[in-house]
């Protein structure tokens, strides 16, 4: 059995990932690919509970390191019980965020030490990296305006952050994309949806043809 492909979608708040995941899954299913759609933080019942903890605006402050540990705790559950089993069965896993989000948000955004992030990533999913990462790139002000128009006053802990914070996160993502150009496909997420979907289709075509020629 050939291992499935692991596709991740990344970007700042309001970049359009959730909208795009539906398009990605439909595009693959039309070509007879068995797809498992999932997300981070979350993807298992326990990891979804961790998600609630990191998103809610509670009375207790989460330090950047605590936030990082919670992201990796959720990821450890998710990798072991959802992602690896699905890939081994030959399914393609489409995941709304993965470890690049931790590098961008906790690393570039919050200033968590890169050595710690590398150690945790190796311990939690050493040997597993996405085959393709679609990075939805757009100015932070545009993404935040979209997200806030949708959420109204119910903003979560991240939606409540400043434009300056999200610009740091965006810069972190772009630096990762520059460092790994073969894995990343950077998409102009400020473009009209039809253009974004065309660019996604072109990235997926490339991935599917690798599968056929492998
Ligand atoms: N987080 C972290 O810090 N560290 C980690 O390791 C991980 C996550 C894994 C998860 O919250 C938070 O966890 C996340 C980072 C942090 N917070 N932030 N920021 P989430 O999943 O609730 O938040 P999100 O991932 O940012 O989702 P989102 O706000 O729903 O954004 P989105 O999925 O990218 O956008 P969308 O919902 O598809 O689109 C937003 C709106 O824009 C919507 O009304 C669309 O109809 C519209 N849209 C989409 N595309 C377009 C185009 N092309 N043109 C115009 N309008 C568009």
C-alpha cells in the first residue's frame, strides 16, 4: 500500500484556509483520492478539548511556552491516532494548520526559542513532514478585517491580537516558505476566490502527478 500524501494549509487569521480546505477535498475526491480532512489544534476528541483551552479568553494567562506545550500535546494525540494511521492506509490527509503554525505563531509571533520548538517537533513527529504546504499569504489588516467581520464580538484569544502581531506571524511563515521552496506553495490570498482556487488546483495537479510517476 502506498502511503498517502500529507497536505497542510497555513496562513494568518482570516487568510481563507477553512474556505480552501473544502475546495481541496472536493478537488481530490473528484479525482478518486480518499481524503481525511482534519485540523489543528484538534482533530481528536481530547485534542479538541486542548483547542478550547488555547482559544478561549479565560481569566488565567497562558505564557508563550505553556501555549507551545499545549499545541504540541494536542499534536501528539493527533499525529498518533489520526494522521499516521490515515497516511498508512493510503489516505491523503488535508490538515488545516500543523507545526509551521507553531513556528510562525509561537516562534515568530511570541518569541519562543527555536531550539525548544525543534526539540518538541522532533519528539512529537520526527520523520513526518507535510508533502505540500499551501501558504495563504495576505496583509494582516486584510485577514483580521475578514475574521472580525465573521466573528463579531466573539473574538477568540488569537483574533484579539494586534495587526503588528499578525505581521510578525506572516513574516515567520514567509521565512519558512523561503527556506523550503519545494514543500511550500505561496498563494496570494488577497486575490479573488476564483484565482485562489485556480492556484490551489495547479499545486494539487503537481502533487497528483508525482503520485502517478512515483
Ligand atoms: N495556532 C497556533 O498559535 N499555533 C499552532 O501550532 C496552531 C494554531 C496549530 C486556531 O484558530 C488558532 O490557533 C489560530 C492560530 C493558533 N488562530 N489564529 N489566528 P482558528 O482555526 O479558529 O483560526 P484560523 O485558523 O485563523 O481560522 P479562521 O479565522 O477561520 O481563518 P481562515 O480559515 O484562514 O479563513 P476563512 O474562514 O476561510 O475565511 C475568512 C473569511 O474570509 C470568510 O468570511 C470567507 O468567506 C472570506 N474569504 C475567504 N477567502 C476569500 C477571498 N479570496 N476573498 C474574499 N474573502 C474571502
